[in-house]
C-alpha cells in the first residue's frame, strides 16, 4: 500500500531501516522524569490537539493557548472564549507542598480511590522554622513534625505519590530541576507553582480540592484565561537582573492586574535571560494575580535541561520547537513593553509587592514616608531567587566587600532552593564567601519567606526595615511583626544593602568605605548561569512509591492527634434560600489569605481542620472599630475573637456571612482560607472582587462566593446586619435583602461566576461530596 511505500522511503532498507526505526521509536518515547520512566512526554498528542483547535478557531495561537488548549479533554467540542468559558483540562502531573498536601491527601483518602491517576509528588518544605542554621533547624523540624511527615510519606506510598523528604528543597526548585519541561501542564497546591514557566511549562497554582480532581482522573476546570503579552526588547546588563523585570511589571499591572490572565513573555529580549532567571519572573507573577506566566522555548532552556540530566527532553523539544513558541501573528488581550537596556534595578514595598521604586529613588521616598532607613536583616534565597546564578551573583558582590575588609552591617541569611543547589554552592565556594561576609545558611526550605522564622533581634511592634529576595511582603508575613517594613529586590541588591546597612544605598552610584578608609564602588555582579562542572546532587532525599502498589499499606491518623484529623463531609444544601445570615465581620481594605488563615506558627495545624480554624480571619481589619480579631457577638453583645464568635453562632444554629473589599483572598493558594469559614458555619462571602484561586476554593467547599454588582453597595452593609440571599433554587442568586438593626431594609444585586458543574458542588455540599455521588 502507498503509506507503507512512503514509510519505506522515509526509513530506508534492511538493517539501516531497522536502526532508524528503533531511533524513531526511541525518540517517540522520552520519560517525563527519571523518577517515572514509564510516563512519557507526549508532544505528538499536544500537537494533534493544537492543530484541531487552531483549525476550529481559524487564527494563530499564543504559546499559552497552545499548551492549555493542547490539554483539553475534548479539543473538538470544547467551547473556547478567552475570559468567558470554562475549560475542562487534563493536566500531566500534580505537585503538592507539605502544608497543603495534608488537606489534599485527607480529601483524596475520603474520596475512596485506590491510587492517583497522574504522576504526583509531595514536597516537604513549609514546616521547617529558621532559627539557628540549616542542619540544626532541619533536625528540629524532623522531630517536631514527625507525625505529619510520617502521614505524608505513608499516604504517598499507599496512593502512588512520590515523596520528597524534608531537606530536599523548595517544591518549585525541585520541579524546575526534575519535572517541568516545555509544554507540560502541571498543577501545584502552592501559589508560586508558575515558577515552572521559566522552562516553557504551564504551571498553575490551585487549592487542594483541585489537585484531588486531577489525582482522581477527573477533568480539571479553569476559566479560559486571557493572555497578557509582555514584549521584552534590549538586553539585561550590569546591576539589572531578571527580578527587576517582574518588580517593574508588578508596578505596572498591580496586585490584581493579572487576574484571570496568563502573562506571556516574548520578544528579542528573552534570550538575554537565563532559564532560572525566567523562572524568577514567572514565580513572582503570582503577585499580580496572574493564572500563570510562561516563556517560549529557547536555547537557555535547552542548556538548563541538558545540565539537569534531561538532554533527551531537550532533543525532543528541538524537534517540536514550533509547537513550543507562539504562532507568528498571534494576538494578546493587552501588551506591556519593557526595554531591558533601559530597565534599572528596583525595590518593591513595603507591605505590598506592587509598590515599585527604582533603587535611585528609594532613599528619598523612604525618608518622605518615614520608613526606617536602617536595614536590620537582608534575606536571600526562597523559591523565587535561589538558583546557582542568584547565589553566584550575590557571592560576587560579597567577595568585593570581603576583599576590602568589610562584612555585612545588617544580619544576613541565605536559603538554598534545593539540596542540589546547597551541595553545589558549597563545592564551588559560594557558601564560604556568603558565610565569611556574615551570612547564615538556612535549611533548604521556605523558611522566613512564609513566616517560618524565629526572629529575635526586634520586639513585636518595633518599627524596622528588612530587605529580601522573596516574592511577598504583606504585613507581618515574614516575622509576625506588623511594624516590620519588608522590601523585595534581587538577591544581589539585597546583598549590597546588607553590606551597606542602609536602604538609601544605590550600588550603581554610591560608594562604600573600605577597612583602610578608602572609598570604593561595587562593580556590577557577574556569575555563571550554571556550574562549569555538573551539579552536585547532594544527599538522596526522594522516596519512590512502592513498585507493587500500596493496597496492603495502612495510613493511620490518631483520633487524639492535634496535628491531623480525618475529614467529615460538609452538610448538603437544604434546598431553600439563605435567610437572615448574620454579618460576622465586615472587612476593611486588603484581605489576603494570610489575613484569613495565617501561616507561620499556624502551619503546624494544616492537617487538622478544627484546630487551624482557630486562626480564621484573625488578621482581617474590622471596619466597625479598625481592630483586628475583635468583633461584636450579636447574640451576647460582647466583643470576642472572630473564630470564637463564629463558633458561638454555629453552636446556636446561626449561619453567617463575611463582607469584604477588593481582590479578597489574594496571595497564597491555601484552601484552609475556604475550609475554615465552611467548617465554622459560614455560608457566603460577599466582596467587591475575588482573587482567582480563593474564589474557586470557596466554591469547592460548598460556599457561595458573590460580588457586588455595584461595588458602592459595600457601603450599605452595616456590621450588625442580617442578610438574605434569594433565588438559589434556580441558581440565579442576585437579589439580596439586608435587614438593619433599626428595622430599615436595603436591597441590591449580587453577581456570581458559578457554572453548571460548580452549582452541583454547592448543592452536594462540596466538590468532594459530588465526586462521591458520581462514583
């Protein structure tokens, strides 16, 4: 037959043909990672789906559209409209960090399924408190968290999930080193999952319930993202770093400017950024509310794949290079242009990651606003900036100071992103330089970036300044001190500021004084993007799920544990409208998931819903009195903490509602911020606007997230009101009746974004309840 004849021509004759045919097959089968040799990269399928969709839409596609639409459950029938329709997707893999994995695995256990349907991993990085240094802090964490680590390790083994032990590193670095690759669709239970976009992946942060869907083999829902194009021209040089690109973008787009959109970087400037630098930019894209961010496949990614032992994936990606970049002529919903030749080093803060200042201006701005100029602590590392290149550039600054007899004036900490980075920077001398200049190397973990920091140099309430190379700087996030002014910059700028000890030092123009009294200027940092020798993998910290499966294994949760608690299903919708809900709290201003469910010392309860619920909304500002965790109990007339009043209402059969402001629930993906209100008797959250992940998390748990049709109606609600929501039977909840304590009434319209599937979650009491109904 003609097709056979064509294949003959393509493959040649006889022995050569056998050899080429084997090569064809070998190329067709490349493992997704060395840990899952029998799961393969599937560019062929991706390409096939992209071609179907491109033909249907009859237009060129952006890169993010190709990867997202290429993973559609039904590429032929799926309704696709950017910003409007819900897509049903089939992600390639799931990753969970230990603070969110506890609840995700508890939900998976209660689903009754025997094994995960896609490759999945758990990463132990959130529960290690920075106190006295890497090795001792790690040993302490292993001891304190033994019960949780054992639960995660045994649940991983039973259900087929790979387990990265404490000390292995931060989830996003491990993913970049091992699991991300161009064109993969990965979901992770952490808001900084987009880090993988630096390797041409679409990596999206989600709540645990979303991860459970994917692990259960159910299509995953995502509102079809808009696409924001960021066109980069020129070249990075001098003190300007990849971090400055995202600090600048955050200043332009603000903390909610990326909501509902994927940010897609393109243009001639892309090639001047290293692969890990691109990851930094994508990582902090979480701070503008973006669904994720992504860069097109290029030679910098290829080099990184080869250096991390994945040359076979790089070779395959080369074969499909056209698939892994945007189509010529594709259209973005909006475009931001940045000329890297003109971009200057930036520093963002305090209290919000989108308050951007060029380094040249920060001194004057700080003086004008009364922000403390003395830098108390400089902290480098975190999932955003802990690559080999970041550590090298910081060491290059530190070495110049050491050569002139200087050490850091501020305290200085270094967090390696992974065991591989720790071992490699130790081998190559960077750790010694950073230690000699006054730095303390912390454990390979999140540490102070998420509030895991036993800080003792200032008292709570003492006004002070810290600078970090992290991604978030919300009030009290790093050290639980609301008076700490936290600023975010690149690791090399943080190192320079730690050496100078003052916020108004601009290394591009200002001089330092050497030990011998002479003035000198720091040269711009320079360092290798990747080690000249291979990476040193350090200690082996990975636990494979057993080859024979986990059906015989047990996962035990003690009924008396304070750290873990098996989940009870939430109650189903009773079938009527929600009448006379008590306003629990009317929240004033910024309310992130840190305000709703604080991290830091509370992380230890992330596997115990009842205990973690004692932190519900304790950071939110009550509009009635500008107080925190102080609300009036309308049944007793006394003031109490938010969780205590909520528990009292629940015990007395009184359901309640929270009223909030703009971008409610921004920040971390922690679904505890949705589970806790549901657990304590909440029914509805009414706000001006939501952050994406939090809105979905609320829907998953059977809550009713609603927005004011007219944001000014927020002002009509009083802290002691009763609220009724009408129209739930037809799920056209829109009309709201507000009863004031003086007997008067108000009514106005609310909007919701529920689709048919999500309505079923609400009616069943939660997405998990609905999953069980369908089994």
